[in-house]
C-alpha cells in the first residue's frame, strides 16, 4: 500500500514538474535568442508573468464564437498535459507509464492539433482558415514522419513503450547505428515543424503571411489564450523530453529507485532541457524561415529519413 | 437455434418489403416499415451476438430452395456471427434514423419496398453456406441497393451513378461466379463444406486465379482502387440512411466475402498473394483520402473516405495472409483482429457521419459544403454527434478509430521476422502510407467539420437550418456512444473477436479480460500496451482540473464583440475559407503529383470590371489510365462488330457453314 | 573494439548516404557546393577510419587527397566559377524535389537488396559498406539525370566518384597509385570542363543543358 502511494506520488510529481518547467524552457530559449541578437531580452521567468497576466484579463470573444471555441483550449491543454506527463523525464517505469506508448503520445498530440485547427475555423475569418489549412498540411507530413521514426526506434528497441526504449538505449547493447542517426535527424526536423519554430513557422511574428500557429489562435484572449500558450510550451517541453529520453537516456532513475536516484534524474533532466533550449535558440538564430511550400519538402525529407531508417531495420538487424 | 431466428428475421424483412409496396402512399407507411426493420434487426443482432459470445456449435440448415440437388445451406459460424452483428447493428441504426429522416422522403414508394429487401439481402449473404445461395443473395443485395440508388431518378447524375453501379456490380458478380466455379471444381461441389473438404493444397495456378477473382469481385464491391469508381457516384445518390448502409455495411459484406473465399475456402495461400493485397491496399488507402480531400460535396467526401478505410482493413488482411503463410499464427491473429476491429469501428463511425450528412441535407437542402457553414449554432446536437464521428474516424485517442489503427501498427512492428525480401521492402512502405493516410484523414475531417459546421453561414439555407427530429438524433447518439465505448473498453471487443480469428488463422490474441486496469496488451507487457479507459480518464480529469483552476484563479469577465480579424473585419461570409481553399496547400503538395492539379488565374486587364476567375483543374488518374482506354476499346470493338448485324443472308449462311466445317475438323483431329 | 570499429565505419558510411540525400535536397547552387564539401569531408573521415582499423597507412594518403582536393580545392574553384559566370540561381530540376527524393529512397532500397543478396559470405563490414557505396553511386547518377544545370551535374558526377572511393576503401588492399592517378585525372577533367563552361557561357550566354540542345546542328 505504501508502495502504491509512493508510486502515485512520483507520478504526480512528474505531472507537476512538466507543468512548472515548461514556461521556463520557453523563457530560456527566448533569452538566449535575444542575447545572440545582441539584445538584453526578457527575463527567463517572463512567461510565468505573461500567463498570470493573461489569466487576470477580461476575455473578449467574437460574437459568433461557438461552444467549441470556448471548450477547445481546455481540451488542447488536457491532451498536451497528459501526453507530456507520460514521457519519462527523471525516471522510467512510472505508475501509469504503460497506459500509453509512444504511438499513443503522438496521437494525443494529434488530438490537440485537431481541436486547435477546428478552433481556428470557428470564427469564420480568413486568418483562422489560413492557419488551419497550413497546420493540417504540415501535420499531414510531420505525423507520418513521426510514426516512421517511432517504428525505427521500436524495431531497434523491440518495444513501443517509452520506458522500455529508454532502458534499451541506456544499456550497452545499443551501438552507433545508422538507423538511430537517421531517426534522430528526422526527429529534430519533425520537432521543429510541430512546435512552430523557425524555419517552419515564426513564433514571434505578426505578419499573416508567415503565420501558422499564430493565425489559428488569433481570436483567443485572456484565460483561453493562457491555456493555449501553456499547451504550446508543454508541447515544446514534450519534444525536448522525448529527445532526451530516447536518445540521451543517461541518469534516468529506474523504477523503484531511491530518492537520491530521483533527485539525480531530475537534475540531469533539467540540464538536458537547458541544453536543448540553448541549442534550439542557436539553431533558430542561425537559419532563416522557409517559404511555406518549401516546408513540405523539408518534412518530406524527414519522412524519407524515417522510412529509410525503417527499411534498413527491416532489411538487416545490424543496421 | 440462432440460424432459424435470423432466418425468421429475414422473412420479416420480406414481409416489411411487401408492406412497403402497399402502404407507401399512407402517412403511417414509413414508420411502420422502418419500425418493423428496426425490431427485426434488433432481434437478429441479439441472436448473432449470443452466438458470437457463447460460441456454440454451428449446425447447418438446409432449405429445399434453389438448385434441386443442392438446396440452400445456411449456417452461422463465428465469422458469420461477427459480420451479422455488424450488419444488423448498422441496419438497426439506419432504421432508427430513417424513422425520422424518412418523413421527408419525396418518393417513399421508391424507397420503402427496397430498403427491407436490401437488409434481407445483406443478412442472407452472410448466412449463406453454399456458393449458389451466396451468389444469388449477393446479386439480390446489389439489385435492391441499385433500386435505392435510382430512387431519385429525375436527376441525371443519379441515373449515371446507377448505370455505372450496375456495370461494376455485374462485373464483380461475374468474377465471383468464376471464383466459386474454380473452387467447386469440375464435380460441382458448391457447398462450402464440400469445398473445404476437397483436395488440399489447391494447385498454385488455381489459387492465384481464385485470389485475383476474389479481389476483383469482392474488392470492387468493397471499393479497392482501381475498382472504386462506382462508390463515390452511387453512395451519395441514394437517400442518406441507405448511403450509410452502403458505405458502412455493404462494403463490410464485401470484406466478409473476401475473407470467406481467401481465408476459409482457399486454405493456405502463397506469400506473394499477400504482397498483391498489401500493395493494392496501400494504394487504396492513400488514394482514397486524397480523393476525399479534393471534394466539396459532403456525401462524396464521405464515400471516398470509405475507400480509405477499406484500404486499412485490407492492409490488416494482407498482413494476416503474410503471417499465415510463414507460419506465424500469433502475428496473423493480431493482424486479423486489427482488420476486423476496424471493420466494426468503420461501420459505426461512417454510419454516424452519413446520418449527420443526412440531417444537414434535411435541414438545409444542401450537400455542398461551400454553401453551408455556422451550423453549430443552428444544429448543436447534430454537430456534437458529427464531431464525435470526426474525432473517431481521424484515429484520435480515446475513441475507437485509434485502437484499430494502433493494433495495425503493432502488427506491422511484428513483421521484420518475415523472411521474404519483397515483404521486407513492401511492409515498411505500406506502414508509411498508412501513417500518411491517418494524418490526411485528420486534415480531411477538420475540413469537413470546419467548413460545414463552423464559421459563418454561406447561404440562406444554412442561415435558416433547424435541428432534426429526435429519431435521427437518437440513432446518431447511439452510434457516438458506441464509438466511445469501443474506444474505452477495447479489451472486450478483442476477446469477442478471438474465436473468429481462431477459426480463420488458427491463432488468437491473448485474453484481454485478465489484463489489469482494462488495458490491452497485444503481444506482451514489456512490448506495448494501451489503456483507453485510463487515457480517457486522464484527459477528463486534466480538463476538469484546468476548468476548476481557471475558475478559481482567473477572471470571469467575458465580452462579446465583432471578430478581431487582425483589425480588418469583413462582414461578408465569403471572405472565410471555403472547402477548396482549405484543401489548397494539400492539393499543391500531393495533388499536383497524383491528380495533376493545376490552378489557373484569369485576371482581367486594369479598368475591366469583370471578376477574376480562379480555375482548379484535377484529373482522375484511374479514369484516364484505366477506364477511358477500356471504354474506347469497347466502343471500337462494338463499332467493328456492328457490321455483323447488317450482313446478307448468304453471308450468314456461309458463316454458319464455315463454323460447322471447323468444328468437324476439330472433332476429326482431336477425338 | 571490433564492435566500436564496425559501428563507427557503419555510421560514417551511412552519413555519406545521408549527405548524398542532402545534395538531392538543395535548391541553391552555393548551398549545393557547400554540401558537396561536406560530402568530401565525410568521405575523408570514413577513409581515415578505414585506414585506422585496417592498419593500412597508405589509405591515410587517400584521405588526405580527398580532404585536400575534394573538400577544399574543388569547392573553392567551383565557387569561383559560379561567381565569375554569374550563375547565382536556383538549381533547376526535371521533376520536383519531393519526387527526386522518393526515387532516391527507392534506389537506396534497391542497392540494399542487391548488395546484401549478392555478397553472401563476405565480412559484415564489407557487405554493408558496399551496399552504402552502391547507394551513393546510384544517388550521384540520379542527381546527374535530374538536374538541368551543368554545375550541378558536375557535382553529381563527383559524388558518384566519392561513392566509388568508399567502395574501394571498404575492400582491403587498394593500391595508392591507382588513387593518385584517379584523382589527377579527375582534376584534369575538371579543368577541361571549367574551360568548356567558360567558352560555352561566352558563346551562348547560358549553361542550361536544355537550352544548349537547341543549338545542335543535326536536329531536324
């Protein structure tokens, strides 16, 4: 019984951890980007203040916004939060980690995106339409690329359970495989596309021709906008956590580990997050945004790489 | 005995059909006929479900109808029981929907007699246990559905749809006749038991031919590319409850025919047959959803989407064939379970979506999405049920579409163990195509729901829409609830399917009822597991928690204003995205390759007040490369052979004379 | 060590295939030349690693030649040619980039299947090295076939030659003399091609192969 309570506590700790750390990751990325551009930039904890400020504001809704428009932010946030809580951050084998494997985590993110696209269409403006149509175009290539990456990883590790894959990658059985390298590169491309980062989408733009995610949430304000922004931060955290858990799984505490192991895992996780945020900021500053119809070729390359990794695994076990 | 019960239900359908002829002109005729159909379907559903779950012995029933030395054999084994459940669930839901929808029918005398006959035909096909009865009932099913397609025959496009449907159905039946002929052999043992008892293994040439003919016959009825062309014409032309039956149920009867011939009667196939099925299925999946994305008619979009889902079912069946030939029974059972689960799921959510389209058609008189919009305000209940259908069909957790897709992916992950090189290269490609089609399906239904129900009304009809009647709503919510249940409790469905797969591929998935927390574990705990109930609970809890937190922490104030629209508000509803503008990015990326999609803009010179015109040109590759040349060849041959009609008497006599000499020569040489 | 040797050789050969894909993906000439320099660099690393594990010091010279000529001198020269000819344009392709990459994927699958079936009893390192090398050769050919610009066709040809070098170093015991002569002949061919490009550009104001087709005398 005490064991169950302890497991439950650890699972809840993970859920709270991802929720609390997500804005800090976004804040860190923004700060590093600003510094690279020789600006001082907002403080790292500014996103927390932004979210609280949005919560206190009066919500302004379009006259013809429906119940779906008002319910969508909650659904998007719930799906993103559940997906982010299921990815091992500082420990594997958490209490409910077996209830959804990597394919289910990706599908949960697809649910969030489905409702976001619908919310974009709800008010009936052309901005919402442009955001939704471009978002589903990007998703129509990013999601299959993600699935082929999942297949490649599953064929290497023999499982689609995140804890099992992380455990396998941590063991000495895994070598420097080509398919792993291809999967990593494809994963990074998909992560950039899914999180609406340069070069796919500009998260700081105000020009409609460069908008995808921003156009869909144009009509949202106050608490709804706060939920959607928090969901987007959770999504970024989820992708960086996935890269950390699948490709850099060192210092992950085993199931039923000691508190010291959990603490070490948490510190290692925060370090990996910080590293990921810095690399993302450097990458975004170093490259320009692509035009919209170059993005399918970019994502198509990720799909090819994932498919190539899968083919190599099918053809020979040593690839 | 369940067989007798279901046969009595079929007889009731025939009675209802006769009643339909006599009472069509009366107001009470519609509720009477549909009510009888609903009751009959419910009874048949319950008895089939009992047979499936209890799995009793499956005795054969021979009726002295049909061929004198053969009779008509009827039997419900586990496969037939499952498909009877699917057929009668769909039939019952459609009858419930039609109790309300049928009130608006303009020509009830053209619909009421044939609808029960259609249901009877579908039930009889699944019950049939010999080739003659099977084919007879198959044709009966096709003809009654053709009559329903031609119900509104005044429109030219419906007539064309009926004509093409009749052509393809006849072609399919011909292929099936040949297939059964090959299986029965020269002795004419048409009973299925006789075919199973006949010499095994079947010689490879014969097996290959039977598979090809089964693909042509059953595949054309199910909607495999390139035999799908009748589907998007015929399904929308029929009344909406019939469209739901044709898309959601009749295609499943075709899948039943394929499974019966290939898995049950043919025995062990060779491995390259699975390659053919997988390749066709992969192409079908992607082409179906790409076609659907280009449409702006709601029912045509749904019909093309059926093609995609049939592709997913056949991917599962192809994988099961591949595993079975290589002796991997467990993996074959997993693939077969995935395919059958998707059969069940698709009949649920496709019927639901067609019912929604029917409700919209009833309220607004429009099927074209470009003239709808904003219906979520006018028809809130219909839009909620339609939303559940859209989420389910896009394979999003925690609903049922995700579970069958997840099981198919798990089956693909078991396939590196297959030794054949062709399969090793083909299966990853098919997996990528399946993932691609899942993502495109999500895009398609964002478009379908977003353009039809969200936004602002684009026409007067959409502005004046009203909610539909309670029977239609009841049918839609029943199906939506079943979608949710099948997604949350997939273990029960998998356990119910275990005896079916045991009979087909001699293997079954591990019992899911024993797994804790109602999760499903297809292979082993460490490999993969999914818990639909927990995922649903987590999402619900997180959503409620966030609602509570926002309620406590955030401001409650709310103000309604005109839309922000970046500071450029435009009151005209034509500035919002249309269906074709929503699909434009995908059309550019995929359509330019597959459909040769080209956009042309004609700008008038400055000073001219004509509007600019944007034309989108799409070419259907299947028509261009397959059917148009065939039609040309047929026309050419007919042109040439026409001369035979106008010969002189002397020419006819010399023709007969020459043929007689030839036959005598053959007799002399070879006998 | 054997396991690590295999893994690193594997990784470098796979990176060469990946860089060939990146060559197919580019749509601007200067980016193409930079990626080609990267291609030659990966080849250098792969040959150097093979020299390390095969204990064959003459391969270090091969690696040095690859680095010096192909990774440094030739890209610099190509960049100067592009600047002087004034071709700063996009790379024109015959079919779209997406379709080209799909064809490239099919070619990689084909080379995997062919090589792994044909070389049944060689060592695993050599088998997979040969499979990757054949893939690089086929991708180089694909690039030559699907590009209209003469400079990009030259780069395709040189990436093809890199694949051949990968294959040759994967199998043990390739003499150095052959390598030097091959490198020199490439250099000479390149100089000739460069001179030709100058003359063609002077004469016809373009190096587009399709446009030059019209000027052939024996057309009709």
